């Protein structure tokens, strides 16, 4: 009976006969594929072996059916069901609910509270992906995966972001159309992908707006230019990641599935 946590070397003997099941070249000194999958959070080694056996695992574009294949998790692209997995050891991906009056920075020489103040003692050097204004709340992603951070922040990969905004005044019926057509700002036109009114009460309206734009203060500037200044702004989604019911000031690890979806959103 196989035990899930036995040493990887034990596999050599047992999986010799598997060699003709795919054409992937073993990486000398590499790590057993099922170990890489298990350590990336896919499941127990037994479950990972089942995925491999079912032909659901790819390494650098090739389906691998051998349990014993040795791979390089630092450099090879490993996918399960077509979604890349975070195989590199030591990578961290966090969703953080930024409270208002917190600076999007890892430190501040003026002594203001920053994101770092909420992350506890972490040894990794994390980057925040994009920025939220000092007063804006909500979802912020943090990682030490430089390539992912770079792509998510780069205009050519600009992923959609969704915000809830509390604005002044009852809003006219055609506000959504104006925002989606494009609003003239000092630095050029900005357009929303989607817009809807969530709630109206007295002289305040709660709206949801989705856009690909990354320009500074973009939501506040668009809504102010349309005649509806923002009194509160919360980011609820970044690409496939949702804020959900994460409490202000709290962070959580992204799931392996969420990380795979982020990779896919930026073509990794
Ligand atoms: N748009 C804004 O106006 N502020 C933010 O923090 C993010 C988007």
C-alpha cells in the first residue's frame, strides 16, 4: 500500500515501466511531478497521481501520464485541467481588504499607516499590485511573484476592476450610457465597461462600475466629471478575484484556482 508522504526516491523502481506513457524528458535532479502538484495545494499525492493518470496534467504544453516524471518547478509551466498552477516554491499570493486611511505602499517616511502594518511579520518581500487611493477601501492583491505583478499592473494586460461607489445626488437614467460612451477628462477620455445602480436613498446613490483603466483617481474623476462626486469608494473585484466577505484590514491566501485564473488573465 502506497503512503502519500513517502520519499520521492521510492518512486524510481515502481515507475520505471511508466516511461513509455509520455515523451516528456525528465529534468536531471528535478522534483517528482506529483510532489510539485501536492505542494502547490492541488491535493494529496494520491489525488495528484490520479490527476496525472487521467491525463489532466501538462508540463510545458505536454500531457504527462507518468507518476514518476521529474520536473523543474522553478522554470517549467505546469497546468492542471489547462490552468497553470503556482509551482515555484516560496511564492505568496494574498487578497487584502484595505481599510480607508491606509497608504498603498510597503512603508511611509511620513509615518502614515501602510499595507505592511496589516500583514504581520512576513519574511517575503511583497509587492502590491496596482494602487488604491488613501481613502479608497477594498480589494488589493499582494504577491512576491514579480512576473505576475508586472503583468497585472501593465496597461496592455489591464484586467477589469469593479468598484462600488457612493455618489451624491439621484443619478439620471442615462448616466451609465454616458460613462460607457466615455467621459472627457484632463488626460483624455475614460470609459466604463459596465455600470449599474445598486441602491438609491435620498440624496445618495450606490453605483457599481467596472473598468479596465488604471489611471490615478480614475473612478472618482469620472463620476465627478459626470456631476456625481464620490463620497465612498470600495473595490470589490480585480479580474477573477473577489473581495467577498473578507473583513477590513484582513488578508487571505488566494486559492490555487484563483492563482490559475490570474495567470490566465495575463497570459501566463
Ligand atoms: N479609482 C479611484 O478613483 N480611486 C481608486 O483608489 C481606484 C480607482
